[in-house]
């Protein structure tokens, strides 16, 4: 049975071990399209929300109430397709995130688009903005053409102009099917290169990165969940050729 969100307003420490910091199944939300402010008020710990009239709560036959996101035909980018919001978290060295996602039948993956993940600094280190001295990072996911998927990482040791990409291999996102994405991030020691990021799709480990330098010094803590989903890329060939929809549910963040 789905539970309501719980945000623990305390510093990350041993007392949070194995506790849910966020647990949201959307059963308490009223159905309908949500403007930015009412949606933020429901959550209570939102840094900001830019929904653009494309986020709604609907009844799903399998899951009960869920988020439904609209990706309009012919548009790309975070302001014209999908929805974004940042949920603030108690800063910590380690978190595990999980959520369910279903791309509705007929969803056009096109060249790709973004999916939510944990970050340090909210949305700051995205869109080609790289951390200069390990002050933050972002670890979202992307879908790719044909439903392929990957981890999409901005961090101090980026090797590309945009985010570094780590493929899910042969795992594929299938329209019409509920999938579970799970992500566990452990920061490196302040002066070390021993950080880890792991990801699972439907219980199968698809990413296992070790020896990462996500931060330098006493900064770059995991402090935000960035719900970021849109088609793009920035150029027209990323745009869906038909109206497309995806559903999200059971967002959970715990201290492992």
C-alpha cells in the first residue's frame, strides 16, 4: 500500500539509517492539472517547481493515483516539454532513490530525454554547466532512441562538453509497462576518489561505477532530488513526432 511523503527535517546522521526521507505515492493529491504553487504546497519541501501545465495527477488502474507528464509534439527542452521541480533533502553522504515510471503506449522516445535523479545543488550542474572545484554534481537518467537508457552524470571529472553517459546495456524501457528505477550514491571521502554510483532497472543492476570523485573537500553533499523530465537535447530532431505521456509513482529516498 502506498504511503504519504515523509521529509525528515534533521541533519543526516546515524539516526536516519534505514529511514525513509521521502516516500510519496500521490494518494493524498487531488486529481487534475497542477500549477506550480499548489503542487509545491502539497509537498512542503520544494525548492522550486516549473510545471508549465504539463503535470497532472490521474488515476491509474494498477497504481492508484500517479503523476502524468505531457510531452507535446514538436517541442524540446525543459521549458516547452515535460516538467521540473527540485525537492530539498537533508545533506548526506549517501542516499538511495527509487521510483516507478511508465511510458504510455505510443510514447515517442525520439533521440532521448531526461529522467529524475539525485543531485548536489539542485538543477545547477545541468545544461552544460560543470562544477569547477567539486562543489556539486548531478546524476539524472536519460532515455534514448528505442527505449534504451543511461545514467547521465555531471561532476568535476567530466570528460564531455555535456554530461558523461553510462549505458544500461541491453536493458530497455518498454511503453505500457511499469518499470522501477533505483539509484544509490555514496560520496567519496573529502580528498579521495572512492565515490560510487549504482543503478538498477527492475531489480537488475545496470550501472556500477566506482572510484569516483564527486566532490572535493567538505562540500558537494547529496542535498536534492531533481525531478527533471523532458525531450532533449536542444535541437528539433529530439522532438517527439506525436503527443507523448509518461507516468511516475512511488518516489522513495532512504538512507541505506
